[in-house]
C-alpha cells in the first residue's frame, strides 16, 4: 500500500494537493477536517463537540479523532493506499497512526510536507474566508490555528525526520508546480 501523510500548516495546500494526488495515483483520501465539517453540517452530537473546538482554532481531543480515523480506515479495506490530510497533528496521533497501520500489515510510505511562508498562509486563508463559510477562516482564528500548528503539530517534523520519512517540499508557486515536486517524491517510492 502507498500511504502518504500530507503535512503542513493551515492553508499550506494539503486539500488542494490531495485532490491532485488522488487523480494521479488512485489513492483514497482521509481529511479529518472534512470528516468533522461533515458532522457539523449534519448537526450530529460529534459535530456539536467538534464545532466547539474548530471555531476557536483549537484541536479536537486526540482520542476523539483517533477513534474517527480507525472507523474510516475500517471502511476502506481494499484501497491501494491512503492520503492522510490533517492527521496526525500531535505526537500521540502519530504514534496511534503507526499502530493502526501496523495492525493492518502496512505503514507510512512517506510524509510530504508543504512548506509555505506564514504571510502567504494568512493571505490564502483570508481570501478563502470570503467565500468558504468556514467558521475558522477569520484573522483571529487563523492566528490561533497557526499558534496551535507551531506548538502542537510542528514537533512532528523532527519526529518524522528521525524516522527518515520526512520530505519537505516548497509549497509556494502554482498548484501545478507544487504537484510536480510532489510527484518527484512519490515516483521514487
Ligand atoms: P483542517 O480542515 O485540516 O484545516 P487546516 O489544517 O487548518 O488546513 P486547511 O484545510 O485550512 O488548509 P489546507 O492545507 O488543506 O489548504 P487548502 O488546500 O485548503 O482542520 C480544521 C480544524 O479541524 C482544525 O483546526 C481542528 O480544529 C480540527 N482538526 C482537523 N484534523 C484534526 C486532527 N487530526 N486533530 C485534532 N483536530 C483536528 O488551501 C488553502 C487555500 O489556499 C485555498 O483557498 C486554496 O485554493 C488556496 N491555494 C492552495 N494552493 C495554492 C497555491 N499554490 N497558490 C495560491 N493559493 C493556493
Ligand atoms: Mg484542508
């Protein structure tokens, strides 16, 4: 199986590039943010809990998201591989992902990290906020999300470097230019 973690700060292009990877390589896509937003729009109990964190730019609790991921993975048993978008975001999540994949006889093939300047991240998210309807695409919450990324998620860079899985990619330029850089990594796997 080809299992790819697409990693990066809010607005770095994880969702955009995941779509290109799905089209190019026939992988399944798991975006924990999309799963949570779908629960919110259906006003489920889980959605109500998730909304109270997302709208403040905070991470939902690890165990909640790990349980969700486990059940999504169970629904995708025959896949060629999975793109993990927005997961893991903390060290406990990274350890849980490793264990979940090992239990299924597989592992992470590569972590592809989109590296983008903070000024550009803010500009992209403010621009998207004009039309997205996302409760977290406003300046105050964007800044909170970037803080959370720096404090809770960026330690995973060293974690994955130490496991020799980390591939940093320049995440600026056109969508096509960035996808070409990603293809160079995937085609070597
Ligand atoms: P999530 O949905 O994962 O959001 P995020 O990480 O904040 O990132 P975004 O989805 O905003 O950005 P992206 O990197 O996908 O970029 P995109 O392609 O959209 O998480 C949301 C929340 O859910 C979290 O804050 C948390 O509360 C919760 N959550 C989710 N997962 C969790 C987990 N594992 N644990 C705990 N909580 C979790 O691009 C952004 C914009 O830029 C778009 O408008 C796009 O069109 C544009 N763009 C893309 N590429 C380019 C380019 N090359 N040039 C110019 N513009 C571009
Ligand atoms: Mg996204």
